């Protein structure tokens, strides 16, 4: 396989007014590190008035992967893509599942499968879809 070291793949997630809150939650509970958080200097006219400090561009590193984000009017929850967290132990998987599923939507509850000690699919309260995986 020929890999180009100058090529990197990041993930970009749009939020509907809660990018900063989501990234702070992921930093606190997933061991992420916020690398950048730039609010709009003046929200655009099409932004909801209740957005006090919408984010223009943010970066958080989670598990060695950069996730980028912003607040976008009419952003919808993730539908066909998932951020996959590979967790070292079943206990860690259960813990993260409990944190991310609170006030979220569970698509597949945490359980043992033929391919994993623990596996779950959910959308958290911020609209981000996650697969949680503790491999066999």
C-alpha cells in the first residue's frame, strides 16, 4: 500500500448552536483536547438570535483524530455517518456508552456481538452519531 504522508483525513461536524458545549463535553468525558475554538466576531444575519457566541471554527483531538466543527443554522443531527470510538476495555466502553447515551438516542444498545466484546450505536444529545467498539 502506498501512503502519502502529506495526506491526512479529518472529520467535520456541523452543530446547531452548541459546538462549544459539545466539544467541552467531549474534552471532559472522552479525554479530548480542544486545539482551537474561534467564535464568530459578529453572528451572520441568518443566525438565530439566541445564539450568543456561535462557533466559526473549532478543532478537538480525540484519540489521535482531529474533529473539526462549527455552528451552522439549520444543521441537522448526523444521519449516515458515525464517529467510531475504539475502547480498550468493556468497562471503558460501558462508561462512555452511559455518558454519551444520556439524553441521546440509542440505535443499538451496548452488548456483546460476534465481532466485539462490546458494541453500541447512538446519537448523543448534541446530534453526533457514535459507534462504540471494544474489539475481541
